[in-house]
């Protein structure tokens, strides 16, 4: 049997967008170990797929900013919106920044399926290993051996194992001598040390906060959960967390001078749910009395609500993580996402060491990296 021109491993956003942008779709196969394609697309954004953001810059990503910019400039957020809107996707802007499908993520997936017409899909194909012999790649699967002139690895990360996430992309990269930046769960909730275990009593309560981590500040909601803390501000902070301390401002913008001499008790003065205030008062050993009667030392403990610093114990893990941080070292990839070690071997999307924060940034990276790769292959 004649070898394929291109074999793409994985059928997620980057794979499908690559397929959609290939000029010659003949002799191309997409291998997917699930029985259907685009599973992560369908559940993202609450089933409406937040596919990019109005404001995108390298500061929204963890990874080499120069590498990111060289690829992003080839296909920006405006290009993503234009691509899908020209093909009939109805979208809406949420929080003045996130682009969502107006109706359903299925609409976006259906556009990608239509644009991939002519490409062969191999569903329920589990890739076991990839070898290179006589200038051809041999892809060993659970069904048969597939030969191809070019291989594109776009198999995603380790997050969402319930959707069938596997480490095969990283294993392929390692087998060809690539350095892997240690993967870890990202955009994920934090578990707590014993000292912060009182947070669990507040499970289900959400508050607006500012979280500082590694000199970055994230604004948004924090959700107290049974396992620890979650919510958008925490998920974004987790992307940049390096096992050290984080600082949470539970009262952003609040002027503590306005309450320092008040005759009222603390619980009636702070714009936080009373359960939260009570829990912190117990934790900080603050008596229930008029604030003006607090000693200087006691009021200093009140101020901790604007800069509560602690080191999380860990994260909720891959089962709850939106994405995987780390991956194939970008120093070993060209700006077309081709391996500098092995010719005609490419790595796209989440398997690469570029990871964005919440808000459509990881879809943007998937589309930008796929487009850059498609332009190189087309040449």
C-alpha cells in the first residue's frame, strides 16, 4: 500500500484546524483513539467553546514568548474570528473579551469537519509507537502499521483522562530524542495545607478576589470547594505557580481606613459573605467586638484579608485540570513546528511547551500553531 503523505495523530482542535487548512487533503489521514472526534472541543466553555479572546499577548502564556509571537503573528485572534465567521459560525462576546459559540460548540466542530472533507479518518486507532525507516515513518497502531512521509503529533496533553488523554505525544517526542519540559496539571484548583483546612467549611461559596503568584495578579472569582479552592482566578494562578506561596486579596479595592474607628463589629462592615468573615475571624483569632476596640496587633490581622499568603499543598490533578503545562521543548522546534532533530516530524497544540490561561487562549494557540504548520507543508 502506498504511504500517506501526512499522518496526523489526534483529532482535537489543532489537528482538525491543520486538516482544514491543508490545500491537498488527499493522502492525509487523521488517527484518533476515541470513537469520535473533537471531544474536548464539545465540552469546552460549558459546551459553547470559548475559541479565542479579544486581547491576546505572550504575557497570557507560559513558555517562550519569542517563539509564541513568531507563530501567533501568522494567525492572530482576528484571523480566528474571521475564519469561523466566514463559514457561518454565530458567536458572542462574553465578559467583553471571550469569543464563544452563540449556540453550541457543535457548530464550530461541524465547520472543522466540513473543512476536513477529503481527509481520511481512522477512529479507534490507538497509536503505540512511531518509528522512522528509509525516510518513511511507520506508525504502529492497535489495528495495523501505517506508513507516512510526514507525521504531525497533535495528541494533546494529559488533562481530562476521562476523554481518553494519553501521554503518547510526549512518548513519541522522547523516542526521537526530544527534551520534554516536565508536564504538570494546569488551570486547576489547589489543595490546601492543614492550616487552611478551614476553607473547606466554606464549600460552595464564591467571592471576587485578586490572586498574586510569581509577580502576576489575576482578578476574578474564587470558589471554595470540598477539596480546596478553585474558580477562574485560582485556575489562572495555577498556570504560573511553582510550589511556593500565593497571596489572595479577599477585599480588592476595599479601604480599611473607613472601618478602623467604627463602633460596629467586623462582620457587619466587610463586603464578604458572613460565613467567610466568621471563618477568618476564628482562624485569625479576632474577637467579636467593635472594630475601634481592636488593638493595633488585632487590626493588623484584619488587614491580612487583603494579603492572605500561604503555600498550597498541591493541585486537584489531571482529572480536574483544563490543560497540561510543559511538553516538547520549543528550543527544538522551528517556527513551522517542525522538529529540528527529525525532518518531517511536527508537534502542535497542547503537546508543545506553550500553555495559555483561561479564556480561549489555548484554542488560539492550537489554531495558530496548526496554521503555521499548514503553511509550511503547503510549500
